[in-house]
């Protein structure tokens, strides 16, 4: 049973920072490409950042230079460091694991950027 557990969301002022965590199994981190997605109210879910098993990363244009995805193979955790947050970054952030036709999602963590 795939299990992805996100944490680290919350309320932050514009310009602030948050770090999201996604804890997975060691096997999943070794075999699956990982990503962070977000969904704002009334909008479709969108990819924010991804990292392959080999460590290659990709980012949505809207977050480049502000967000950074990384993984810790000892802690079996994928991180999303979010800096210079804007109100439009508000949404539920989901961790995703993908390998071939298999996709697994976490339960999501709420991020609210507001003054």
C-alpha cells in the first residue's frame, strides 16, 4: 500500500517562506519520480515541481527561482522549499509519486498566503 504523508503547510504572510515535507517509503523514493502539485479553489490541479529518481528537477514557470524541490534518501522524504511566497501560491499542495502507469497521491496540505 503506497503511503505519502505531507506536512508543513500553514498560514504565511506574503514574502514569507514555508517548507513542505512528503514522507514515503525507501522503496518508493528509489523507484518513483516525485512531484509537488497544487490546487487553488475553483482551479485545476497543476504541477509545481518534480524530481526524478536520478535527481533531475523541473518547475512551473510561476515558481522558478522561488521554489526548490529536493529529496533526502536517509529520511525518505521529499521537500518543497517555498520562498518569496505570493497570495497566488495559496492552495492545497499534494505530493505525487509516479512510475510508468502508476500514480499515487498524498492527502494534501493547505498553504495560505495572506496578510
